[in-house]
C-alpha cells in the first residue's frame, strides 16, 4: 500500500473512533449517563393515605405529685389548692452524735414562688395553711377524693384548724409564715403520726394564680440532754395539688404537655410508592411529620411556650408497660408557641435520618414520640389532629427524595 492509501486509512480510523465516543454512555454530554433524568420529588400525603399508620396519646408520665411546683388558683374558672405534708424526724444528727428532739422552737414556713409564671391581679392576697380533716394520698388525691375510693368530707378537702397565714402585699418570691398554734405540740404531733393528715395551702382574696416552687420548714429543736438548739431546715416530704375542674381526659386528639403529662406516639411503615415514584432505595434529602394544631382548649390551654423533644423509640409505644416505650431524644427541641398555634401554624417534626435509613433497609417500621421536655414544666397543654380527625387536621408525611436510577455504572 502506498503512502496515499495509508493516509486514507488513518482518516477512516479516526472517524470511526469519534463515532464510538458519541455513542459511549459514559462520555460527556450523553443523555444516557447513570442518574440523568432522575427527578427529585417533593411529596406530601395525609397519613390516611398510608397503608400502615398508628398514632396515640399516652398520659401519666408526670402528675401533680411529681411536678416541680404546686399550683394554687382562686380564679373563677379554675380552683386549685396545694396539699403538703412534712415528716418531722424522731432524731437529729449533729457533728458529734444523733439524739432525739426534746422540744421544738422557732418554727417557720417559707413558701417560694415562681414570680414569672404566677399571676397577681391585685393585693393584698392572704395565703393560709389549714390542717386537713383526712389524710391525703399524694399520687391519687383529687378534688373529690383524698385517696382513690376515699372521698373528702367536703370537695377540695375538708379544712380544719388554721396552722399559719401571711399576707402578700406586693409581688414577692418568698413568703414567711409562723404558726398560729403551739409550735412544739404541732411538731410533736407530726413526728408521731408521720406528718399527720397534712395541710392545704389556700388562697384568700382577689383572683390569683401562684406557682409554689418550694416550701421549707425551719425549726430549732433542743435535743435531749442539751441546752442549745440545733437549727434545722427541710423541704416538703409529700405534696400535690388538686384542681376543680380536673383536666379533661385525652381523646382521639394528640396532646403534648399538661398534668398528667401527655405524649404523642406514631408508628408507621414508609410506603413503597409515594406519589408516582418508588421510595425504596431512593435518596431522601428531607422528611418530616406535619402536625396541625386544633383550637385552643377552653381550659388549661398552654399560656407560655412549651419546649418539646422528638424521641426515636425502640419499643412498641402501643404496648403499654413498665419502662416502655424507650428511645433516644434529639438534642434540639421544638418550640410550641401558643400564639402561633392559635393561628393554625403547623408543627414540623424532622425525621430525615429515620426515613433515609428506612428506605435503604427494606422499608423498616418507624416509631417516634413527641413530648414536652421536661415533663410537667407547665399545667397547660395543646392538642393536634390525629388520624381520626377531619382531613384538614390529620397529620401529614412529607418526603423530598430522588428515586434510585434504573442501572448503575458498570
């Protein structure tokens, strides 16, 4: 072959190679490159459209007997009083030894208020400590019963002898009260009866709402065989508060907060098809459960913000039992703002990580909870629509995802 033929052959070879590159699915600009044409979808559906969804509200995680405060109210819509008992010890420990108390002197009660959450309308306000006619059971007392199955002689607690009283002339965070009865007899009686029936904290005067964060009993006992008193200070041993009317029981709505404290639980399996695309094996860039607030409760609606936390659950929340359900909570909290909830602003719970794991692992079951953090931070609560609510209030599931490509790079 002469030189002209070789040159022609070289030209043909080059043209063939260029043609091959144009058909190469891995070449730049090809419409067949893996991932090309994969659409990112943003789909929001009502949970009623899911084949597997359950929601519920469980209550009782904190009660008036375990709350960090005692609530007192003399308002026209809600009456509340505190129930308190002190267990005066038989003996007092000193640096040297432990001896029985022979005499109790200089007895004083110190009530400490949460002035931020308390509501003072006008002054003066009288606070009284009154002995109870029946012994109350802190975990079971209600406005009607001193203990489960044991009614008060009078609703709200039958009141006997007034132990002490003091007057609030202005907003204050502490109120000191000295007994109006024989101090030594009172303390000895409490010592011999493990605090006796206890007493009620009662408001007298204009409409007022107080949160008592602590009550301290101070006294100076003189020990057997000693001359000098040994000052003592102790917090309440048992306490609770009772409400009239009581908080309503939970229904089909989903509730967060309140006392007894309530928590929301969800359980669902991500759908195989969401919208018109497959969800299994997809790349999830964002996912959330959307809750729609209902109208504010007539009573006990949250008045201040509630910090709430989402919890990933390990156990089945619908199998109620000791230590279940359990899980780990997010580091960040979600703020429930009553003003925004009244306007109907949805609450969005981010579940991106849970959803991303689920769609890559054969669509496993997702279980989450939503709770006030800490429990019993406020008396008020808010409710959201459940799967049984009208369509416009039902929870929604939103997923932003890109479906898996039809083939991978060889």
